C-alpha cells in the first residue's frame, strides 16, 4: 500500500513563482508519518517549499492537510487525484471546522487529531472501505506517538 501526504501551497498567480515564506517543518505530517505502519510506503510532498506534485504517480490514498487559506488548493489537488481514480482524505484545521464542505471535494474527511483514527483509515483503505468521515475520540483517550521527523530529510526547511 502507498500513501502520498501533501501540504498545499497558499496559491499563486500562474505567471509567478511561489513565495517561500512557510519554511518550518509541518509537525502534523510528521505525526501521521509516526503513526503509519512500516509496511506502508509513504511519500511526502510539501508544495510550500517548491516541491511539485506528480498527479500521475500511483497511490492507494492521498492525504491532504487543509487550512482555511489552503483549502482551495487542497480541493484542486483532490480533484486531480479523483480524475485518476485515487482516493483522497482531507484533514487539518479547515476539515475540523468545515467537514460538510470537505465532503464535496474528498472521498473522506478527518475531523480531528489523527492519533486515534489513522490506523483505522489505513485498514479501511486496504479493504477498499474508506468511510466518508473519521472522527477521533475525546482528547483524553488519544494514543499519542512521537512524530517521525525522518520525512523531513532532504527538505529545505528553516533550520532552528
């Protein structure tokens, strides 16, 4: 099984290069990487640092992080993978606030922290039974794991 995780850029005019102002490692993506079983192939693409998405790349699932200011781009990304028959799940702050909107653009929505439901998402995807919505349990019952920062290797993030 292969999953592609994507952090969209804010957007740009077609004739302009993206301004690289978001140079910090996205910890939520590292958390998901830490929760992902080792038998699942994982690829991470961060458009904010100039990486390009290969929409023709084969995958079983594409996970997209959406915030209010990246929602439009997240929807565009999801639509491109839909055209190729690849399932998408959108999570992040925007998904927590607007799950009904996310459902218009993605196969599935994650409406909270991934720690409690990511394993279920993977198992459901393997069975071809991805649910429309994954809602985690209350925070006091979440099984927290350390983020896997190895996915940031070879990425040009701001060094602190």
